[in-house]
């Protein structure tokens, strides 16, 4: 079966750091995507992890552990515009499988 | 500029009517997808197509139909058989994504919000 779990909601303060976790159990694994989606808009690509370890891209970093079926997205120096949903998606033996997303609220 | 377009952005229909949602891409992508998103939910796959004149059912295909007569176009018809059609519909495309393909980033259109009255 296919199962991807993320927390439903998170709240963090402007300027802080937040970590959004994703655990997965899928049939086959090639890589893991993170997308950002603002309310009413299309998802936009943030990162892609294939190998274990941390990939850093500006304020955003993504980590993958294939053996543990675990990933996280790390957002640093949070800004109000980072308030959005963050979707974890796994590439495996089927088209991308998406988690339900984590709605992040950044407060002043 | 290359991209994916969906039209219209908002669509209202009466219950019992079929409605077709448009999706066009000029990215020269082989694969195209349709997703449904309900409030507070993730993306659920309706149909996908890896090549012209071929498509496969996703997780929630009942009450929907698609066609892929051209590489650039992948319209979705929401039929009267779909019991709860009000939702946000997203179309996406990727370069090539046979299951097992390594990198298959999907690019999304702006979405169509369908409301059935």
C-alpha cells in the first residue's frame, strides 16, 4: 500500500525555524519531492531528494533517510509569506503519491 | 513563455450536468495528470496519461473521463455520475514518468475551482 504521513497544521513565529516531517511507506522509492502551495494556488516545486542526507537551498533545506522512510523540510528565518501548505510527495512505482500536506501559519 | 494553462479559473454548473475542464501545456511534456483537491486535503490522482491516445485511471477515477488526442491537451470531463464534484481541480505535466522513472517533477497549472449548485 501507499501511505504518506505529515502533521496537519503547524504554527511558528516570524524569524524562527520550523521543521515539517514526512514519513512514507510506498511501493518502490525513487525520490521525494517537497512542494509549497499557497491557498487557492497551484503547488510549486521546492526540493527533490534521492540520496540520504541534507540538501540546502537558501532558507529551505530538505533531509531524507531512505532506510527510515523519513524526510523533513526545514524552513529558516521564517517570513509571513511562508504561510502556506507544504506537500510531501514520493516517486515510486506509480505516479507521484502526495501526502495531505501540512498547513503552516507564520505569526508575528 | 512555457507553461500549463487551465480554464476557466472558476466554474459553476447545475447538478446533473456534465462539464469539461481544459488543460493545455506547451512544455513538450509527455505525461499529464489530473488531481482533485478538497479543503484541507492533499492531491488525489484522477487520471494520468504518459503518451498520446493512452491514459490510466488514478485513485478516484469514478465519475470522470479524459481524452488525450494531442500531446498538448488533456481535458477532463466531470460527469453527472460523480457524486460530489465540487472541488479544486489541478492539472500537471512532467517530462516523462513511467513508473520507476527517477526524476519526474510535476509542473502544475493554476487550477479550476468547480462548484456544482
